[in-house]
């Protein structure tokens, strides 16, 4: 059953832990667009890049966009569309 078939989801803190697991589960449930938000430092950037690759490889046709920065900052949140 595809609970999120064709939907786009935005997950903050998606580089590791609960956020990463949530992104993977959303892709498993049919989400085809994922917006992955992360803090923006070098460590979390590598983590979120590996998540993007995993999602797009294992759960095609899902596509992931990456948005770095502080989600409370209007400049960052305006990139989440």
C-alpha cells in the first residue's frame, strides 16, 4: 500500500537519526519528491548526500532536493518549495 503515492514531503533534520529514517520510509511509501533539510555543515552534508543517493537508487522514481541551513531563518525556509 502506497500511503504517499506521488506526494512531496519535506523533512527537516534528515541527515541522520529519526529524520533520515523518516525520509526512507516516506520513499518506501511512494513519495516521489523529497525535500531534505539539514544544518549545512560538512559532516551533515556528506550524510544527506548519501541519503539522496540511497533514495534515488532504491526508490525510483523518487527524487530528492537538498536544502541546507537554519530552518528558522527566512532565507532558508524560502528555499523549501
